C-alpha cells in the first residue's frame, strides 16, 4: 500500500462528503459510505459497527475501516448495497470474487446475484461453475451447475487443453468431479425408458400398427430411437428443445399430426424435468 500519494477516492456515490464511515480497500482507495446502508446489507457489518473500531486514524472525523478486499471488488459489493445502483459483473472472475466476499459478509442477496451471473457467464463451461461451487461449498450453485452440465455430453465435460485450464480445476477435488459424472449417468439412466413409456396423460402420437400399412408408424420409431440416443448423451429437456425434428413418412394414414406431436413434445419436456429433478446430486456439503 502506497502512503506517498495517500488514499484515492472513487467516483460517485462513494465520494459523498456527508458519509459517516470510510471503507479503505487493500489497494488504498477510500469508499465513503453510510453505516445504515452497511447495517441493513450485512449482519457482519452490523456486528462490526456494534463494537468500537480500533481502526486507522479517522479522516475529517469519519472513522476508517481497513478492508482486505481490493477496490474493484469492494466497489462492486457496495454498489449492490447503495440504492439506485445496478452493478454489472462483467467477467467470471468478477462474479466469483463477489460471491466469495458476499458470503464472507453474509450478504445473501448479493451472493444470489453473483450465483445467477456465474451460471450465465459459465453457461458454456458448467463444470467450471460446479468446481467453484464445490471449492466454496455453495450448495445451490453446485446443484444448478450440475443440472446445467447435463446439456454437455459426458465425454465433453472436461476441457481438453490443460495449458489454458482455469484455476478452479486445480483446486476442486477429484471426488467432487466423480460425483458430478455419477449424477450425469444416473440422470441418463433415469430417462432411458421414458420415451417408450405410455404414461398417463402423455399424448402418444403413434399407434401399435397402422390399419392401412399394417406397420408401426416409421416416423414414430425413428423419433423414439433418435430421442433415446440424444437423451443418453445429454439427459435434459434442452436436448428436445434444440432438436429440429423433421419426421419422414410414406403412409398418409399414420403420418404425424403436428398438433399431437407438439403436445407430446411439451409433455415429454415436463417429464424429463421431473425425472431429472428427482435424481439426487451426492455432494459432501
Ligand atoms: Zn400407415
């Protein structure tokens, strides 16, 4: 920390002369803010200000609290607490650091916002989000990331290039990864017979055999076969959403009815979600 030039001041709203407390970042930036805002946002801050502060010399009679966090993270954290602010966590690292600090200060609403952002930013690499959640023992995020990982075929869960691996892969336990793969496989197994099922309420577009051609509808057999293959690899409802299905048929008597097919697919998506939601993710926290 440089003492030569003294602490720097950030922009509005953290330069308010009426502030009654200053949070000084680890890289020497003074954030002027209000105790009432901090109290209402964090029980840790509430406790902190309930006892006398043996802190740094006050500035203009405003107490200064030395923080362990950098200005970048402190600013994001405080912008969540200040009315009218809508902080943007632009990078995975921003959201990760905000999550960790929000947990430290027991700011649940900030932690939740960071989790949502991590799932957005980590959409294409859900195992990284899962690893982060396991490292910091964030139960909800681990579950959400494991469900997101169902959209990735099991063989593609891990990155192939070890040189550019993100740090989360170095810190997560192998056991946590095995638990993720086990979840993926159990979800896959839970859907194995679903497409064949003639369950209650499901509009089944096919018939056992057509009165005209005498065969089970060809397009229906093809749909079932392809759906089973796709769901085995990616056991989630998004698999059905992302599949542009163009049924082939030769007999007009048993040709697919678009309305029935749509009802079936909507119902199938619901069944997939229900089944997957019933599969537990066995993690240690
Ligand atoms: Zn037919």
